[in-house]
C-alpha cells in the first residue's frame, strides 16, 4: 500500500479567534497536541505541519515533526485549503493525504486510525468527516430530514451528516489532477462520509468552543 501522509495545517492570522492553534489545552498548544497525537500513530508514514509562519515551524522542530513552509501568498484569508493542499502535494509524494485539524483537540486516536483504514480501502477519492446529527433539522424554514405533516420520533429520523473537517482525506493523484483541471478537488471523485463521536467532531471556532473543550480535556474526556 502506498505512502500515507498526515498534514496538520495552521495559519497564524486566524480572525474569529486569534492564533487559536497556540491556545493551550491540558498543558500544550493545540497544534502541539495534534503533532504528538499524529506522530504516535502507526497509520502514518510521515507527519508534517503546514504553515506560512515560522512560529509553527519552531514548534514542529521542537517536537521532531517536519515543517512545510507554504508561500506567503497562501497565508491570506482568501487562500483556501484547496490551494495550499495542492501546493503541499506538489512537494510531497504520497498515495493518500490526511488533513488532521489541530482545532479538533479531542479527536480520538482510534477514530483517526479507523478513518485512515477506510480511505486506504480504495473505495473513496475523498473522505470527509463529521457528526451524524439525529435531530429535526431545517434549512431556510424548510424541513430536511422530517416532514411538517408528521412529527415522528427523533430516534427514527435519518441523521443529517454535519461536516466538522476534523479529518479529511484524499487520493493524492486525483486531487492534483482535479485541481489542475480547474475543478473542485476538495470534493472530488467518489466521496464518502466518516462519522465521528461528538467530541471528535467538535472544533474550536470561537472562544466558547475553546473554553468548553479545554474544560472537557482537563476533566479527562476525549482523545
């Protein structure tokens, strides 16, 4: 089976929650927590940190994790993951790329391993992750997984698959080909969904997320 690389992305200039990757949970910055977790797993052939900032490069060096410094042009708000993933893949040969987000601090190692095995099974070109939400859901005042004419039982509802981006995996060769053809590589080919536990699928976007997840980690919850 071909090489599997874990890539941990980090951008210094986050807006909603400043330098959130450097916020500490259970005594370590979230980015360091992710490095240690990924590096301890046998499912990855290589683990890399990908950022424009030497701040993260220094942390990676201290942890013995290789650092990929993306071009400064890819550090701005308008530079999407679509672009910096492609730039990374052009420099690192692999069969599968797994993006491990440090802002999912309670992501459980067992779920990471299972995610990688699912992708390596070869059925999918893109494997997304998130949480199955089995509750009445609406969009634009319209029902999604239920009908206004029948309340129904919550436990009988078809779950809505909420993407969390805690983990995302791609077949490297097809990602590159799709991006260079001008198509969306983030969602390409055969697409699958990997359900995570609620804690693994909870990502830090705003301060309230951070405060709750920090408290849960310090109480011994999560991976």
